[in-house]
């Protein structure tokens, strides 16, 4: 059970004000999405996970499912993605999907 954040601490909404990351989503034959984002939620093979600014470097397998994106304008949208692989390094997120 989580506790409410005390005054002076940042809430998750304040964390979204942090500098953006750059996301590229593509398949072998086309770019699907490219742009600045503040949050990405991915359907990992062992469960869903989120990437925020300054995430540790990671390479992970992705299952077919919905990719949740919150862009710089704080617009939330979803993309259907096929299985693939994601790499996160230095606030650059690269997702390569099948087909």
C-alpha cells in the first residue's frame, strides 16, 4: 500500500515535467513513431514496465500489446505493437518490432 507523498516531495505528475526522452518505434520496413516523450509504458514479456527520464540502460523483449506514450505536450495515446526488442540508453528509447 502506498502512502501519499509529503509536502515538498515530487508526485508522479511533477516527474512528468522533467526533460523529455526521444522515442523511435519502427519495424523492418517502416517508421511507426518518432518524437519526444516523457513516459513510455511497454508490454514486456515478463509484464508491463515504464520508462521515465534517466532510466538505467536496458535491453528487453516486448510482447504484442499496447504501447502507452505520453508526449511532451502531456498527450496520452496508445500504439498497438507486435513482439520485438527495446533498448534504452541515455534517454533514447529504440523499439524494433516484427513486421
